[in-house]
């Protein structure tokens, strides 16, 4: 039976969960697939086969190559046959159990035919692909078994490990600080993702400035944050997630633990085991050499993948100058909890007291606790972030805090509770003045919204309102003045409010009764609706609905597709035909065409061509 026919039959018989898992593991696209035969061809496609084979480790590739070689020599082998061949080629003992483990590891990838009588067979496309590798500079079976693993990683030189730990902790703190500013910035205003990939340049510059990093580093930190589930893309923009909001409320060490844990969980199992056994070894060229040996066909894909992990390890303080730090070694050997305890001891202690200056700046002598930092950010702008961070209180920042529900009294009470220097007179005056001006401009929703009018802006100060209406930064809101003290916009209340607030006007939101209401900017990426089917799941559902009944009454359409596949592959079949008297007669045919409700095929035993009505065919199977 042809590979396409065999695999299509197998796919049809698989459960939905198993089939979906296979498609995801093989990265099979749902586009262009109309039935199980199309799906089988997608699995057997040479490009798809090459993609998955290059991502397999050396021992698994050797097992697949040996199965293919033995199949061509004497038919499908047993696990013992494969172990014997590998032992002979490698000069070391290879057990049948290890072969069985490797076969089980690729079972969900649909590279091997279903085992019959304990024998193993790879699909023709797998054998053909592996056989062609030497012509493209990729390893043959002999290469896979002959080359020995490189020597163990080099031990870390006997240097001051405190220096390595201190450097790692500094890098970890810098990364946490940068990601904190990243989340705060995308929470304030999402960053647009380009269709071709990458953050739009204006947003990239904005994020880089807020994070105090170069433009190229924004994408790196964004990838780290996405891997940890702190940010996500929604409607073409990067936004903070609920997990990201929770992360901002945690201690510095706990934030590091989230980032370190997500790095560790995504680490390939083989590399994780290697590093776990050598927690005091240099990574560098030794690690790359081992990876190149372990994944001999990995190429650029593996280089990029491992390069990203080693880069992020340096970024997060898991390593420092390619040497594992104390917390990094514990992460690899014992897990995240032990690593977090070690990192806690290395990171600077958090504080809750600040210095309030006469120039309206706020200086923190160390990293603030999440509670104080979050509250301070709500009423002041961050100027710099390091071990000693600084903030600045302004009229617009106080106005922003009041829009979220603060009052002059609550702001002064909070600042007084955290200040080591009392409240300077200029700061007290600024808060009082901002409080008295707050609400001079009001924004509300119109009671009878129309397509061209959804919200209004009003102010008893006609001059101030006129200034807002001619402000070029607000021109996109399309204000239409309806009186000296009122204008309307087609945009919703929250859009207008935050735009005017960001432009630093003393704006307040009001309800239908004219009472000021607090608004909070909620820009959180939400998961896709539960009722939205994944494309793979939707495809499987469609295939099931369109499939013909199975069992003894094989569907007519399914039968024709089976015969078409056999004709295309020139595969001999045993065709079971129901005779007029009810008996079944088997014909050994090489099918040549299906047309007009009839099958034509060459009966090589009788040396004649037969024509059989499709309505009489009870079933087909591989020729005996």
C-alpha cells in the first residue's frame, strides 16, 4: 500500500487529541487540506519531512537511518536488528531498549509506519530524505554512529566566584528594571507590531527611552517578557497581560524567579540535562560544540535557538561571562526555589522611604517595594531607574492621579508617610494648585450617541477650551464646537479623556449628572475567547464532518480516494468484490484508472485487464 494511502487511513483512525498533537508537533498547516489524503500528503511532503528531521538528536536520527537501511536490505527490522546494526557501526553496545525508547520518542511525529508483528518501518519519504543527506553535506548513518561526543565542558577557572555572582546579580537587576519599565509603558500605551514583524519605529524609540536601552535591545527584552507571559499581542499591538500586572506587584527576587523559571522551562531537555550535570563548567565554545554534535542537522535553526538561550542566560544573571552564577547553578541543579533564595541574597534590599526635594523630584535610595513604587508611579513620572531611582511630581502627574480617584489630602498623606525629609513647600503648593484647577475641563459621554458624536468636552473657561480645540496633538479627535463652552467628538469617552490628559490639561471625567468619576486606564491583553477554535481543531472537525462512514460499508468517496492514491503510486491491491450470489472474490490488481463508476486494473496473475463496478467492491487491502 502507498505511503499516502496508508497514512491517510491511519490519520482517519486516530483520535482528535492525538491527531491535533501530531499536527502541532510537525507544524503542519491547515491551509489547502480538504480531506485525509491531503493531510497525509502534507505530512509526507519533503520540506515538512526535512524540517522535522533536522530537529531530531543524533541517536534518534541514527535509529531512523538504520531502520531505513535495514528495510531496503531485508524488509522491516525488529528493534533487536536495529540495535545490532548500530552496535556494529558504532563499536559500542546499543541495547534494544534504547532503540525502543527512541522509537517511542518519535511515535507522535508520524515518521514510522504502525508496527506490525514487532517490526519497524519508516515511510518512504523519511528513508529517501535521510538517504539524500550526504549529497547536501548532512550526516549519513555511518557519520551519525562513528563520531564520538565531544569532551566534557571546561570547568570554571578557580577565580573569585563572588565576582561572578555580583556581576550576575547586577545584570539580573538591570533586566528586571528594564522589563518593569517595558510593562509600565505598554500598559500606558500599547506598542504597535508591524505586519512584517518587529515593533513600529516610533513605539520602539518610546520603549527604548523608557527602558534606558538601545533600540536593538527592546526586541530582546520583549521576547523575554513574552516567554514569561507578561506581555502578549492583541489586535496587532503589544499589551501587558494580567500576569504582567501581577508580576509588577511582586518583589524583585520574585520577578527574577518568574523570568528564570520561564527560561528554564523552555530549555531543550537534552541541554538542560547536560547543564544540570555540569553546573560549574564554562558554556562558551564547549557548549556549542556539544550542541552541534547532538543536533548534527540542526543548522541555523538550532544556532538561533541556543544562541537566544545563552544570550538570555547572560541577560538574566543565570550566567556571567559564560560561567554559571550561584543562582544559575542552583536553577539548573535544584530548581527555581533554591535559585530564588540565592538571588534574593545577592539583589539590593528594597526600601520604602524616599527623599522629597524642593525641585519636585523624588529620590529613592534603593529599589522601592512594589507597593510604594506602584503608588508613586500613579502620581509622579519616572525620570531614571537604577539602584537609586528618581521620580518627578508635576501638575499633569497630579491631575492623572486625581483622575484615578486620588485627592490632595490622600496624595499628601501618602507622600508624608514615605518621606525622609518631610514635604517641601513647593511640592505642597503644587499639589494644592493642581487640586484647585482639577476639573476645569470635563469630558463625558453623550446621552444619545450617534455615529458622528459619542462624547463631549466642556469648560466654563472658553479660552482654555479654545486652546484644546486648536492643539495639533489632539486634532485626530475631530472636535466639533457646538457652543463657546462645549465641543463634541465621534470617539468614545475614554479615548478623549486619556488623550486630553496625556496632553497635560486639567481634565476630569463626569457622569450624566455632572459628578466627577474616577477612570483607570485598562490596557490588558486578554486571551482568545474559549469558543474560538484553533485552526487545527477546526480542520479536524471539518474533516470528521465530511468523512464517509467507516467499517464494512466503506464510503464511496473514500474508496475512490484510496484507489486514486494506489493508481498514483502504482501500488498492487487486493480488491474484494461481492458476486451476485453474495460470495466474496479477491482479485490481485494493479489499478490503472477509475471512471464511469468502474475500476480498471491489470491482473498480472491472469495476464488480463479487469473492469470491476465500484458498487460491487467491498474493500481493498495491500496485495498479498
